[in-house]
C-alpha cells in the first residue's frame, strides 16, 4: 500500500512544477496534472478496496517523526478512503472536463485545480484542527480563483461575494480554534476526545464557533446567498466541484468534528438540515436559471445529508447505508448535471430542449434527475426507503413528513425541468457542439451510477429479494435502442409473452392476481401491437413501456412492501416517460408525475407506519399494524391518486388525452388498474374492519360516487375526444371505487368485473379513437364527422365500446350494472347509488357525443381521403371485441372464479350469486347473459330482415341532401352539430362541473410559488446582505443552543 | 482587577477590534473599506491568538539568553499560538491580496466600488 | 353540360360551392367539387304503382292520411292554420301538418310564388317522397293573378310542378281548402294523382321551365 | 316449458300490444280533440298513417347506420316487450322475462334510444343531433327519480324480479304499491311524464323549431318502423308502471284499462301544461321528483 | 432609514459582542504551559535541535501547516495572475525614468535588504524570524527594484523558477523525511548538529531557506502582477 501522504506530495509537487510551464508545454503539463490526479485516485481507490474488504481499521500517518498530539497526523480509514476516492475520481473527470477552459485561461488555472483536489484530500484525512483550518482556506482560496475561470462581470462579483463570506466564516472558525486551544490545550481531535477533560462553557462556545463555521460552509438555508451566486456564475465544471467535491469534504469535516462537542448538536443538525432541504427546494421551484436551480437543489441535498447525520441515533446500523446511498446519488447526479449544463451552455431551463439533439446527453440528464429524486433503481431510493422505515420505527413522523415534503418539492422543479428538456420548443437556429471531452465525465458518472445502483441493491436489506430480470430486460432495450421499431416491438411482445408464461404457474391459484396479471399482460401485449404501425426507430419508447409493464407485473408478484413500492415507482416512472412523449403533454405529464409522486410518498409513509414494531416486511404485516387508521388512510389516498378519485384526478384527463395514440390505452385501460389492484390488496390484507371503524369505507363510498358523477359530467362537456375518454375513465374508476368500498361479496365482484370490463372497453375505445386521431391528426371532435364511411371498422369498435361502457344489454357492461344494483341494495347505500346511476345515464351523453361527432354527422372535406386505421390498431380491437362478446355471452367465465376467490377469502364466506347453467341469480334478481344475447340477437335479425324487405330500394344520397327549410346547408363545418353539444345541459347542471378542484390545486400552486417568490427576495444580490445573513444565522443558532 | 492585566487588556482589545471589524464589514458599502475591515478582523484575531499564548512574566520561546534548555518549560510563553499566528498572518495576507485583486477587477467592470452595485446575480 | 353552360353556372355559384382544394391531415391536396360531392346527382326513377286492389287499398290509406308540409309561400299561408281549428278541423279528414318534407305527402302552394320562393318550393317538393301531391291556392298560382306581369313572380305553377288540385279564389277560404282536400282525396283514390311520377317522366321539360325562370340555378338538377 | 308455444304466445302478445298501442293512440287523440271541441281524427287514423307510411314508394338512405337506426329502435321496443311479464299468473304471457329482471328492462330502454340516436346522427341533419342531445340530456334527469323509485320498491319487496313484485301486490287495491309506497309511485309517475315525451317535456321533438327532432330525415318505411315501435313502447312502458305500482294485470282486460289510464296520465298533464325548455326540465326533475324519490327511500331506511 | 439600518446592524454587532463576551468571560490568565506546549519546551530542542521553539513547531511539528501556508501564497500569486491576465499579451508601460538619487540609493540598498532577508531566514532556527519573514524582506527589496529602477524589466521567468524549484524541493525534503526519518517533513534527515549554531537543527535551515525563497518569489510575483496592470486600461 502506498502511503496516502504521497497523494499530497504528488499533487502539490505537480502543482508547483506546472508553475514552470509556459504556453508551449500546455499539453504536457495537462497530461502531468491528469497523471497526478489519476495517481491520487488510484491510491485512494486502492485503499478503499483494501480497507473495505479487509479487517484492518485504518492507517495513522504521522508527520515530523513524532506522535500526535504534538505533531499533525492524518488518518486513512474506510470512510476517509471512500470519500477520497469519490473526490479524486470526480477531480480526474473534472480535470478532463475543464481541459478547454484551462487551455483558454492558461496552465495556472489547472494548478489551482490540482491544489483544490489536494486540499480536499487533506481535509478528509487530517486529524488536526488547525491543519484543517489551513487546508480549508486552501480549498476556499483555490475555489475563489477558479470561480473566475469563466471570466466576466458576474464571475467577478460572485467571486468577491464568495471571498467575503468565506472571510467571515473563516474568522469565526479561527476564533473558535484559538479558544479551543486555550481551553483544551490541544489541537488534535483524537487527543481531545481521549482526554476526558470536563468541558467548561468556554470550550462549548469555541466548539460552537468551529462547528457553525463548518456548517456555514455547507451553505445552510437561508444563509447561503453567496453560494447560489457562485453556482450561477462559476464555470459549470467548477460548480460541479463545489457541489459534489467541496460539499463532500465539508460534510465529512462536520461529521469528523461533531464528536468534539459535548452539546447535543444532533437535533439542531436535524432541524438545520431539514429547514435547508425544504427551504432550498421551495425556492428552487421558481428558479429559471439552470445553474442556480442546480445550486438550490444541491444545497437542498446537502441539507438532507445534514439532517440524516442529525438523525443518526435513530438509524442505528443503517446510518452508513442510508447516508452513503443518499450521498452517492447526490454526488454523481449533481456533478453530472452540472457537467451537462456546461456542455449545452444554456442558462434558462426552458432552453434545455437542445438536449434532445443528443440522445445520450438527454438520457444521462434523465438518469441524473431521477437519481436525485430517488427513483428506483438508484441508490437514493434504497436510502430513502431505509431512512423512512427506520424513522417510522422511532415514530419520528414529523421528520418523515418533512423529508418527503422536501423530496416532493424537489420533484416539482426537477420534473418540470425534465419536461422542458423533453418537450419545450427547440430553437433550431442556435447551433450547439457536443464536445467529446466534456461528454466523457458524465458518461463515466452514468456508468458509475448504474454500478452504484447495482451494489446498493445488493447491499440493501430487501434489494436482493427483487426480481431483476425485467430490469435487465429494460437495460438491454436501452442498449438495443438503435434497432428499428418493429424489431424491438416484436422483442418486447415476445419477452412479455414468455414472461407471462413463466409467471403463470406462480399466480395460477390466486384468482385476484390472475385477473389483474391478465389485464396487465394481455393488455400490454395487445396495446403493443398497435406500435407496429410506427415507422422508424421510435427511440426511447420501448424501454419505458417495458418499465411500466415490469412495474405492473411487479405489483402482482410483490411479496413484501419493498417489492411493491419498488414496482410502484418503476411503473410510475415508465408511464411518466410514456406520457411525456405525447406532443403537447409537457404540462400534463408533470401533473401526472407530481400526483403520482405525492401518492407514492403517501403509500410510502403508510408502509412505514405499518412497519412499526414489525420485523419482516411481508405484505401480510399490514394486517397487524398498530396504527391501522392512519396506515389505511394514507395508503388508500396513495392508491386513489392513481385511480384518479375526484380531488386527485386533475392530472388524468390531460395525461391520457395528450399521450400518443397507442399510449393512451396503456395508461387508461391498464395503468389505472394498478390503483384498483392496490386498493383490493390493501383491503384484503388489512381487513375491512379496521377501515369500517373509522367510517373510512363510508367516505370512500361517497368519494367513489362523487367521482363517478363528476368524471362523467366533465366528460360530457369535452370537445377533445381523448379527453372525453379520459374523464370517462375518471368516472368509471369512481364506480369501481364505490363498489370496492362496499366490502361485500357482491360489491367486490362488481368491482372486479367492472375492472375487467373497463379494461376491455376503454382499451378498445382508446385504440379506436387513437387510430382515428392518428389519421385525422386532431383531437377535436367537432372537426371530425362522418368518418363512418372511411373507417367503418373503427366505428364498429367504438359502437361496441360505448354499448359496453353504457351498460346496455346484451353486452358485458350490463352485467356490471346489474351487479351494482344488487350490491347497492344489499349494502343499503341508496343515495350514493343514486349518484352512480345518475352518472350512468350521463354517460350516454358523452357516448353519443363521441360516436356521433366523430363518425356520424357531416363528413369534412379535408378528411375525405382519410384511410381506415392501421391494421395494427384494428387487430387488438378485434381481439378486445371478441373478449367483450365472450364475457357478454358467458359472464360465468369471469364471475364464477371471482366468486370462488372471494368466498375463499376470510371476509365473504358466502357467495350470494347462485349459478344455474349460465343464469346468475341473487336474492334480489337474476340475469342470464347468454339467453339475453340470444333473444336480442334473434329479434334484431328478424327486424332487420323486415326492414330490408320493406326498404330494399333505398336511394343512396349524399351529405347535403338533407331537408333544410327549403335552403341548402352552407358547408359541412357549420352543418355539423357538435361543438358545445350539451349547452342546455350545461345551463342546467353546468354548475356542478365548475373546476373547483383544479382551482384548489392551482391556488395551492400559486400560493407555493408566490411564497417561494417572496422568500427568495432575501437573496438581494448584495454581498453585504449575505454577510448579515451569516451573522444572524450564527446568532440565532447560538441563542437557540445556549 | 483581572481586566487590567496585560493579557486581559490585549484580549479585550482584540475583541474590541473584532467588533470594529465586523461593524465595518457589515456597514461600509465601499469595497475598499470592507477590505480594510477584514484586515482589522484578521489583526484582531492575531491579537487574540497572541494573548492566548501569553503567560505573565515569561519570555519568548527561544532557547538562548535568559532561557535555559532545561527550564524552558517554566520560562517561556506558549510557542504554539505564536506558530499559529504566523500561519494565520500569511493566510490573511493571501486573502487580503485576493480581495484587493477582485476589487480591482470589479472596479474595472463597473467603475464602482459600492458593494450594492454588484447585485446582477440574485434570487 | 357544355363548357359554356358550366361557366355560366359558375357565375352564380356561391364562393363555398365553387371548386376548391383543401389540405388533408397528411398535407395532401384534396379537390372538392361541392355540387357533385355534397349532393347526389342521380336522377329519380319512376316508381310504378302496384296493380289492382292492393294499390287501391294503399291509395285509400294515402288519401285518408294527408300529411301536409307546413310551408307557406304567399298570403294564403294565413288561411292554413284555421284549418286545424275547431271550426274547420281538418284532422277529421286525416289531414295533418308535418314540419319536414321527408314525412309530408302534400305540398300546398299558398299564393303567389316569387322566383326566389320557387327555388325553395322546388327543392322542398323534390325532397318529398313519392307519392306526393301538390295543391295550389289562389289565382296567383293559376295565372299570376294580380301579379301576372310582375318581374318577379311566376304565372303558371304547373309549368314548374305537377299540380293536382287548384283552388281558385283570392284567397280561398278554409272551407274551399277543405273542399280541395276532398277533391284531392278523390283524385288519389281514383289512382290519377301520380304527379310525382309525372314530374319524373317529364323532368326535362319541368327542369327547362324551371331553369328558364330561375336564372341563377346553382344547384344539382334534382334535389334529393 | 317448451320454447315454441312460448314463441307463439310472444308473437300473439306482440300483436295485441301493437294493436292496442295504435288504438290507444287514436282514442287518446280523439279524447284530446273532444276536449278541444273538435271532432278530431278517426280512431283508426294511426293505422291509416302506419299503412300510408309503409306504402311510400321511394326511400332515401344516408348510410348504413341510418338504415339500422330504426331497427335498433324497434328492437328496443320489442325487446322490452319480450322481457316484460304481461299478465300475472300466466307463464305464457310472461314472455322471456326469465332471462332478466327489472334492471334488464331499465337498461334495455337505452338500446332503442342509442339506435335511434345513431341512425338520426348518420342522417347528417343538425336538427336530428340537436333533438337527440336534448332528449338524452332530459333523459338523464328523468332516470334519477325513476331509479330512486325502483330502489324504493326493491327495498320494499326485496326483489328485483317484476313477476315477484306483481305477485306481492295481489289481493286487492290496498296491496298495490300505489297505496303501500305512494312516494315511490309519485316519483315514478312524474318521471313517467318525461319518458312519454308529452308536453311539458316534448321540446325534444318540437315540431317547428326543430322539425320533429331526431326523426327529421326519416320517412316512409323507416318512419313506419318508428311508429310501430312507438305504439309498442307506449303500451309496454305503461305495462311496466302497471306492474310496478298498480298491481299488475291478471287478464288482458285489466291490462288494457290500466295501461290506458297510466298512459292517459301523461296525456292529461300534457294537455294542461305548457312546454319546458330542456334546461328547465332537468332542474325540475332534479327538484320535486328527486325529493319525493329520496323521501321514498328515507321512509324505508327509517 | 439610515439610522434604522445602522441600529439594526449595531444590534447584530451587539449580539456578536455578547457572544464573544461569553468567550472572554471564560478566559483566565494562564500561569503554566499546557501539556502540549510543555512537551515542545522540554523535548523540542532535543528532537529538532532548533533554538527557536516557534521555528521548530512551524517547520517540523506543524510542517504540514507550513506547507499549506506556502501553498496559499502560491495560490494567491497564481490567482492574481489569472485574474489580472488580459488577452492582449504584454503591455508597454510608459513611466518616467527614475532619478539619479533614486537609482543610486537603491543600488546600494537592494543588496543590503536582500542580505538581511537571507540572514533572517537562514537564522530562523536560532533567532526570531524565519522563512516568511525573510521572504517578505526579500520581496521588499524586489519592490524597491520595481519602483526605483523603472526601466529594468524583471521577467516572471526567474521568479517562477525560484518558486517552483524551492517548492518542489520542500516537498522532496518532506518525502525524504518519510524515507529516511520518522515521517513526512521530519527534519532529522540531516544531522542535528550543535545546538545553537547555524548548521544545526537538521533540515530546518534548509527548509526555511527554501520557504524564504519561495515566499520571496511568491510575494514578488504578486507585486509584479499588480504592478504590471497599473497602466492598463479597462478590460471589458
């Protein structure tokens, strides 16, 4: 093993040596510098591997031939070697990244960089307080110089502000160190810790000054204005170093010095960290400048880490895992993001749309963003899971709430940013060059991120229980993204079929999982068929489609809470990307993501609550939770965001409507069922009694009823075909919710039947309408009309779809209605039932509007040559129609197993449905799908023949051959009665459709924004104000602590 | 009286200077005056350090006249703060030089030395 | 249709009825010829009546169920509403008003016909289904009446439509109209009221007359 | 039971119902005329109209759905007939009611409506679409009190089977739902007004403003089919209300009298009251009948 | 308004003072060395062989700090160079030629000052003074050159070489400490010699001389940079 002191020697020596070089030797000098950093990196990594795998505690390095406390000593332990490796690797990549900047600014600037790395290394290793001070100053001064690397007015101002802030902070630190020496008589950390001297008050103040100075180096909110200016003004390569590098060193410093204090700093650290995390992220949401935004995010993340340090006693053995996983995510992601920022050179986050010109950087950008927010499979996901679970064990609910709130706020602006990158208008005029040497560092960090994810997964408590095959499949698809779309599509379909076949035996006995698994997998394959009509490569579609399905199937397979939540997040992520692919879906995808994220966090908290006092994470443990009310409510609300219950539904219409033609059926017909599945599972596991006690079921029932009414009512007033269907989904999910809330046998049977039905008809409708939209290239129904002649098959599909939707006999939808009546009557929820049935009749309005406005009425000139929907859209439709027909004629195929399954569960021992051949009967009524279909079919055919006989000679006429009060129609557009079709209905009941909910959320949104907008005014840009902030911060913390 | 001893006076003077410096930093808008205030703060800390190391009736920690090798422990003041102050001075010099250079740069850009004129970056 | 006539007709075409191109959803150009594309250009065929008793029975039914298009052209239209009042009660004869030509069998021309109105009348008539009957009220429809030399009204309705019954007077009273209905019934029952077929048979002649007076004929020959 | 005799009985029943529907329409219009001091139409005028319409020689077609619309419509009417037990105690006259219950009938009503809507829509006439949109909108409101009434009697009799509901009302007028559950009856009869499409709820088919609404483009045979359906539907809906609220019928005579009276109720109201606009009728249904309907349920819950 | 602002700021200063009074209140006059200092007093002369205990601490016990200090000055010079560098390249400076008096006097003074500087850092281990102090004095002679002998152009080259070579040698000496003696920057790589003489205290005089050279070069560099931009017009 090489003595780590050589790192210092080599780096510093190289730095001194480089002072000799002139312009001529630039390349050689750079190579030398790179070698030096590489040397440092290799040594530190080597040490890390050695110490991590071995049993050795670490290496004490003495200088000057005498022992501490008399001389300065360094220590190289596992932690030190880890953080040093991180910093040196970062430094190496940062050095490569800054190659061009160094060439412009001369070799001197690279000297600063070398010294910076060296300083950070010593900061981590040194055990002498004054030595730490000296090297902290070195780091600060080196940074102060590097800030000006970009040159210009802003950089100069930022550098000056940085210097004065650092000046004040270091003054405090030095006073602290001086008096520490006075009272403690030593400058060595270990010496002081071993000496057991009784702490006097003076030493507390001295240590306070030291710690607060280190803390201020970590830029706590709100005493961090200087840092933000630096982030904004500095070269992104330098910002990356500040955010990932010096922050790492400083936080380790804090961690190292913390034991000195006899006071209990931890609660204060928690508060400081949490305030920083939430506050900084809050201000981030109104930030438009990308580097400053990254600065806010960076500060927020560091706040989170500080809070985690503060919470360490509650985390016990898991502290290291949690801290490192959060740290590594921040470290990799933030550096990567800053680097990408430097590549594209765009300061406004809206202009990040240029990223789309380079798929690789877009991919990396997404990866880093997701890593920051804590999506699986990135380390921070595991870290947050463990953190929240451990906090819940200690009943630290406030901290859970604060941390998740902060993460959520961070999600707001990061996803908005991601949305801009994906969807904002890209000004093609402005050229951009993706320089290769700048791409290397983020690429390396992306690879490291994936590697870190893999290792985190293995190291985490429950990660090894995950089924990673789908994840590997997704990764493979990322790699194979260069293939043409149809190849990938076939691959995905084949993969899904094979996986289903493999999966089948494991869920064959479990009807519930079989039903939902069937919906997910069959639906998945069917909707993917539509993808064959896409030409080209369809980049970035298949990995995420598979991700969504992998998540869905993961829900089915989940055996413990972690797997469930993992799958849930994977699913959310995949569907988010699928949704955002739509043309105008930027805003809607963001809404979707935020509601999903919020919902996921609620589920998360619910899981955490249920885990209190439990040893294992089995799903079964939900039944023995000690806080059933809260657990139930939180998890249920989480699922309700996915099922878009009213109040939480505003994301749905836009997201479903603006998605691509074949994505809409995926997210509407299939994805929504995930929430239903979750709710069913929740009830089954927790037992309804728990919920019943708190009247929660009653509330849920009302919620379902109002959702049904509200969703359908909104659908009536839509002009956008897909939006109409989307609102209809809201309404339909309301039915399901309502039926679920019964928690009776027949109620659940209704819910499950309806789920299957909804899958069938809504997928069918979205596919059919998607095919139409694909052809006519508009969503507005009033612009279509008369398409029945061009697209008869789509018309038939829609017709069958709406008959099923409306519950008109003889098709399968009627079964749902019939069960509903039985359920309502047996449960006694008549008034809610009234809402539901009112909603049912309202459904006719939009069903008619949909089919009439699109297929009937007046054909438009411009759609005269429109062709039938692509055959790949029609094939799944035909299969779905066959499905509907089968379930219509033989409802027992579905209902019998469901009934049996429900009877086997503990809740509903008796099956109220009696079967006599194919006739179902309850105490109340009876229903024979097969016979009804037969009767109606025969009758229909007879009557049709009768009419055919009577009017066999009918003359075919054209669209304007209509009776028009002796006049002729003007043109098709004005003759098609479609726009605002139900204006009279709006006059009568429109007051119910006033978007109160959107108003509420918008209000909340604007309150948050204005709050952030006002709060950030404290960052006046005046360096002196920042100094005052720092002073006040010190004083306030001091007053709180003493 | 405790406060009239040399070390107490020098330390009180150090603190006083510190306050003066801080006052200057947060109240003076002129950058040069701020830098001067920083220097005052630096100086005050040096004074504090030296006061910390001072032991009454003792001499400088140099073996030679008046200080014998064997009894040095009872004859000299604390050498450590003196070593520290040396370092601190150098660091202070470095920072002051940097501040001045930056102020020069700022003046070139803005033709102004008022700190509140450099707020183009904010919020 | 000759080239010259075509351009003649184009002269009167409303802008929206002229040939034009629209851009389809995929950017393709679509030629639109409104007159041919919006309207059926087929000509009607003669619908031969059944033979014998069946036709007699059906004629009886047609005669006893006269659905009148509620459509008034001139001053006579004021005479129609009283028909359904208790005093005259046309319902008892099976007469009823229908608002849509598709469902109506009887077209009452209630007075002078301006050229402008004639166009509408022709259109409405052609939109009615075979069999259909025309009753013309007042002198104006017979010979132009007091408007016989008007620049703007027609003189003889039966140059333009096959009239089944003329009811003279200026205006005829409701009693006279009831009598006219009875005359029409008789005519239908006798099997002579084949005006619809007659119109089709002599379509060329009727159309020539119509086009002669309607200078701005800007519609297909037959309005379905 | 053997299926063939049943089919014979069904056809016979259909024939009776159709004829009764036509005659009833004539009688009622005669009564209306007399009230207006007119002689009015002949009682058999509906027959003549029907024959006339079937005798129209030419037909126009706007497309396949235009063609199928009337078939759907008639299927709706005949279908309800098929699923409706007509005469209490008679297996033969209960048609195919063994396949489904009250819910089937309430939902099958939509079948015809949907067909009509689609057919009229294919006609391409804006008035048709306007009429349909009005009709559907009004229908949503009509259904609410009806649903409440159905729920109320389902609670009362604990069944959804029409035959059983009728059976429960046997044994004299005091057992009729009308007497035992007056609130539900009132709510249902108010909604019946809307379902029949007479004034004040006939703006859907406003003759001049919106030339007869949905069937604007229908003529000849198509119209004949629609008229046939109308005749059947009016009777069969009256039969439904009779079965639910007025003790059913134990023979055809009773059925004819009761359906006539029930139907006449809507005509009577129509004679007296002027027309509502749609945006007036919807709130009306959601006020008075709704409150009564809720009361009908509250009575049972308490 | 101004009064309000000032009183608010005064309040802050007051609070700071209040905080510092807590420190001051704890301060007791010292009457003995603490164990660490006592160790230096007792063992310092033996271990390092330096008569000036401060020097022994600065150069050996806390040698890493000193390395840091040197680095800071090095950084400062580099940063100032970076900051003040313009894209235009070297500039001509038009200044008045210095007077006879000035050039003659400085001709005499410069060697003297330089000599004093060298003396100070050479004897750092014996008398008060050392590398930093000596370096500063050296730099002052350099200032004199710059100010007085205006037409004399002293290139960076010499300073840079001095700086780099002395810096690298410092580090190499430190590494030699690991290889030959007890650890990084151990001065016992050379014999300790006779206590109190010039050639004593092991490597301390060597190191201090290197430091002196380096500090001198660095400070001179700073001054040179600052001097060179005097006549330069604004860079935008």
